[in-house]
């Protein structure tokens, strides 16, 4: 195991401990109120929103038993950070290190892990079963865009934490979900275009010409 993998495994353990100890997010959290969205399964620790981040094990194998491998901390002022761990500093003492990585994604599907029931097939294991039994999945970049799309459509949405990861993530979605599941790529720009092209998927963009994201279009519509 490399040094980077060891850090990621530690971060996954810490993320799951924090997640298990957190409560359901308050709909009145300043960021949710400001963006006019619901918690959609997010959790909260004191005044900090926790957004679960998953890593597709078929995309980037991880030395951890968890599918949930990190948490995005969203503070009331809107600042964001990932899980930090303490490491020894070469100058003595310790320092905090934020653990990121490629292939991280948010999945807005159900408030909690679903009861799979009689469903069978590889999708019941893929991403902790969060996409099992669905008919259409939207794929985009960013947690805010993903949560807004879920708010608007009430359908499952997968959001790449890093926009550049979107093409690889949609390829993995197409590989791991049944052919009957429609994948719709959402977003402007070359990365979204490439993602849609790679899996021959349809792509949608906001109809409001003054907004580049559905998150902004949603906010503009509600404030009009």
C-alpha cells in the first residue's frame, strides 16, 4: 500500500465515523436556505453540513472496505473542505492534511441506504446499492449542482467532485448499470460534451441563457 493509499484509507475510516455520529441535516442550515434546496440525505455535525463522497471501486480501487470514502464539509459561510488527518511535519510537530483524490462523487438518490429487497444484479453492490432499481440517472459536476438536480427532478443524480472526473465516472456508470438505465449528462462545456459522447448519452443544459448551471437557474427562478 502506497503512502497516498494509506492516507485515503485513514480518511475513509474517519469519514465513516463522523458520518455515523452526525444527525440529519437541518433544513434551516444557512447554505441550504441560501441555495433553496433540501438536505436530501445530508447530515450535520454542529453547524457543518456533511455531504458523503463515494469512490467507485471499479474506477479507482481503494484499500478500504467502505464505499463512502470521504466527506465534504460545508460550513455556514459556504466554505468547503474534505476530511483532514494529522501527519508528522518534517519540521517537527504535526500538521493537518486534507485528503482528496480522483474519482470522488456524490450520489443523491435516497435519504438513507435503501432496502434492496428482492432486487438482484451487480447494481445492488455498485456504490452501496444507491442506484439499484432506478430507470434514469443524471450525471453532472459538483455537489451543489447534483443536489439541485435531485431537487428539481426527484431522480437519482451522480455528481463528480472534480469536474475533470466526469467522463470517467459516466463511463463507469454505463459499465456497471443495466443497459435499461438511461444516463443523462448535465452541463455546459467540453468536459460534459466529452462525457456524453463517450457513452452516446443525451446532454442537457439550462434553458436560461444567463445561467451556466441548474443550481443558478433554480435560484434565479425562485427569486424571480
